[in-house]
C-alpha cells in the first residue's frame, strides 16, 4: 500500500496483518509519504521507519515511484530491508526537491551509500 495519510497509517496495523494472513506473505510495507513507512513482519512485529526531511520541497510528483524503484533496486542488490527503506526514502526526498519527476543530471540517480 502506498501513500496512506498519517491518520490511516495509525490505524493500518490490522490491515497490514490482514494482508499478510490473506495472501500468505511474510512481510508487508505500507508507505505514507512524509509520515514514513511501516513494516509488518511474520513474527507479528511492526516497525516504523520515519521519512527523511526534504531540504527544499518543490513537489511530490514521482516521489512514490522513485521510492518503489529505489527499494526494489536495493533489495535486489542484497541490502537488508531497513537500509533499503532508508535509501528509498532518501531518494524520494531528493525527487521532492525537483519540479516534476525527473532530472537531466545523471549524478542525481547515483545511489548514495548512506
């Protein structure tokens, strides 16, 4: 689930656990934009990951797509989930500093190891 508001995130615990049970999956990630993300795990734990701050907010066009792309890239590269979410949040925050969803600068898309 992507883009839930803060009020919905606060009440999403039941939904995350329900999705896991219904689909027989072992992790669910629900994002909430500036409110961060929640990870539901098979051991019934729920982890909250804060969203990074945006230095100069312009617009959020493409931030969710950038988050998802960065998250998938990091997981496929072998990063643990918490670090992958941190990298994805950082990339989404960078996108929020642009007008529109893309940059002409190639360096913009380089993965930061932080």
